[in-house]
C-alpha cells in the first residue's frame, strides 16, 4: 500500500491516518460533519487487515468512555463526534484530562462554522482550553492526516488525551492523499491497578491538576520548537502592510486569496496548534508588524491567548464578525478593510442569470418524498390541533414545516421538555395535550433518561417515537435498535424499542404503522386520555423504514382532481410533501411526478377529497 495515492474526503484521510497510526479501538457517534470518519476507519481496517475494533457508541459520552478505558490498557484508541457531541461527552473529557493515560487517545471533534447542520457554531478549541488538553487545527485533509499521527505520539509522550479539530471545510474537502503502511504496535492489553492514577477523587486531583499544568507547559514548548511544520510564517515579499495570524481552514482561505489578489505586501503566520498557543512565536510576529489581523473559526481562541492585543484586529474588538463562517468573500472584505482599502463584493451575474433561466424557486429543507415522519406528524396535528409539540434533533425536526415542531433544544430534550410543559400547566390546573417526537436513534442516545424521569415523577404526556430503523439525518448509520455494527462480519444484537420502553416502567405502549393516519389519530387520542387519567407518560411507536433504505412497497399512483380542489393550500401547508406542488396561476394543487414516490399517504390529507387514486382506466 505504500506510495499508493487516492483522492479522499477529509474525513476519509483522517480515518486512514487513524488506522495507519496503529489505533486498535475506534468509537464514535454519528453527527455531521464527522459521520464519515468511523465507517472509513472500518473500511481501511478491513482492507489492511488490522485488528482495529470499530463501534458506534449509544452516545458520545459512552463512546468517549469506551475509548478512554482502552487507552488505560496501553492500546491506541480514538473517538469521533461533532462539536455539539462534545457537550454530551464533556464530563469524561474534563475528568479524563487529569489521568496519566497509557496508550494514545485521540479525540476527533468536527466543528461546523456557519452552521450548516447544527444547533450552534460553537468552537471546540475552547473545550481544549477549558480541559487543558492539546489541540491540533488542520487546514487541509493532507495536514489533518499528518496531525493524527503526531497527535498519537504527543499523547503518549505526555500521557494526555489530544484533540484534532477539523472544521466542515476540512472534513468535506477532497484532496489527493498518499497512503502509508500501518505501524504494528505489539502491545497486549495490560491494565496495572493504581488507585491514585485511575480513580478521580478530590484528594488525587490535588496532585493530578498541578501535574496537568506541567504537561500543558511541556506541550507548549513542543508546539513552539518541535512543530514548525504546523506553526510557521509565510513572509511578505515586499514591505509588509499587514500581518495575518490564521488558524485552521482560515489559513488555506487566506493563502488562496493572496494568490488571487496578487498581494506581495502581506505576511501570514500559520497556527496549526491553537492550544496551548506557542505564544513566543505569535508575540514575535506581532512585534514585527504594526498592523495585525487574526482570522480563525469560530471563536477568538488564538486571540484570547495573545498577551498584548493592542495592535490586533480581531473578534474581540468587533473587526472580524463574531458569528458566521469565514468564507472567502468575507475574508477578502476583512483584509481590504484592515488595509484601509475600499472593497465591495460584486454580484455573481452568471449565477443570477442561470437561476432565472432555470426558473429555480428557493425552498426550505423538507422531509423526503414518502418519508414516514410526514404521515406521523400529520396524524399528530390531526389528533391534537391545539397541542404543544416538543421535538428533537434529527431529520424529523423538519416537521416544523408541518407546524408540528414547537421546540427543539438538544438531543433528548423533547422528552424532558414535555415534563416541563406538563408541570407548568399542572400548576394552573389546566392540562393541555403535550406530544413529543423523537427518533429511534435519538431515543437510545438521550431519550431514555428523560423517559425514566417522567415515569418516576408521574408526568402526563404522549411520547411519539418515530422509528424509521436507521440514523437517517447523518447518513444512515445503525444504532442499538438495528443491531448492525460498522465492520463487516461483526454482528451486534438488536434492542427492541417496545421492550426498552416497557422496561422504563411505561404501561401504555403501542406500535403503529406510520402510514395509517386514521388509525393513528385514534391511538394518539387514546394515549393522551390514558396519560391524563393515570398521570404518567404514554408512548406510541410509529414504525416504517426510512425511504433511503429503498425497500419495496406498493405503488399507489395519485392525482389531484381539479374539479374538487378549491386552492386552500391545506395539503401544501400541513402535509408539505415535495410531490405536492401549488400552481399559483391556476390556484390549484397538482402532483409533481418527478418527486412523487406513490406512497399514497396524501390520499388522507385533502379535506375536500381532491386527491384521488388514478384508476387503471385513467392511466
């Protein structure tokens, strides 16, 4: 495999490096933009014949703790997640930094500046600073691959977990990568019992915390002197009018822009190790430039570690936008502003013309044609038009288009917020239907503790678990309910949802077919009556495979009878299917055959009966 090259996704390059570095235990929980990492580790482990164990964790905390325990035995391990996933894993991450780990432990956290597919655009480098853990910040897929290997060496040298923090543009870029040969670490698992080393007690932390500070000081010295390939200056070719300090993907953006602009009067200091910051290198650069600009995504992590920011333009003084992705057009404007030059972004006339010619109408994201969640949401709204609808993190959050998602906070919050809504109304003695929606994967991830809490405290609401037998939003990964595992030939055991729910103490549990709207309305109403009467949660499991699984199902061709359609847009506003379109000129709805999958669910939607099955004669 040595010297072989391939064009890889950034996440695939990271995965390849993980396998080449001798990682033997790899865990993750899927979340865009990190989702491709673990499947790629499994793929490369299979092709290279390594012993790497590859597993999806039930959630990020679980995945982190599995990987960390493996590192206690001397095995190299890794755990991958997205930035908000680190919130879930924050507890073991913070405590884990205190340990003298034995095998290298790499935490891969994919950040999402923008954000493109996340609740926040938080910056995981701050978690590294918070926990006192070293952070590598790659500017390309190739550099990310190199950093993985150095991160393992650094982790084992200082016996500390290390974070690799790629952002979405690194995760999803493509670059030609040269393959290496996996190193063979002859390290049988060996756990040496040592209470002072492995047990996090207050008395022990009084020793381990000062030791952690010493580790970070030693790492800073390494970042200053031994990692010049990640922290270096690209000097101006003429007298510098501006010095730019750029971290991560911002460095790649800046270098492309300077080449495009033909600028020879700007120096750039690249920072690939933002924490602990190699302060001496940064201070020297600032001292040699009168005009300094700091560009990094998304928070001022480099900037806040600079000892004297007098000459610095950045986020602290509002010179650089404090939110949003630093895309090239934004960075170009900032550079001109820092130089005191006039600049305006020109409209892309070619793009504008193409949109006009193609008659493209911008649309918000919506559930796929035939998605079972659409039918489930429609039944919920039909059963409880005045209900409160807490929802969760998943593609079903798009139920907001059907006006059946009132809140969405974080993984599992649909269940716990339902408890809050119940209690708030109970105080006033006026109950209102509360119907929570959560996906099957999300339920296993973080819905269980909230449901146990609701049963224990006797909270009355209906929990609708939308079981499409896949982790759909992040690309179709398995979860405990499917029983599948990421590596070929490695079978897991499926955990039946209904049994899990009953095991939480729920007495009213019904499993229904998602497409059967009329029957499901009755079951939902029955569930709410039970919840009210018994003062406890009732659970309805809506079951139908995700349409992305491409399972065969009966085809029911439909049409809109324009003699019956009155143009009320009820089907558009409350069913929100790509296959149903409204013709503004004719004031009628019609079926768009390009998107209709002939699931037939819309037959239950029109209050005027305008949507009909196409008979054999009418075909």
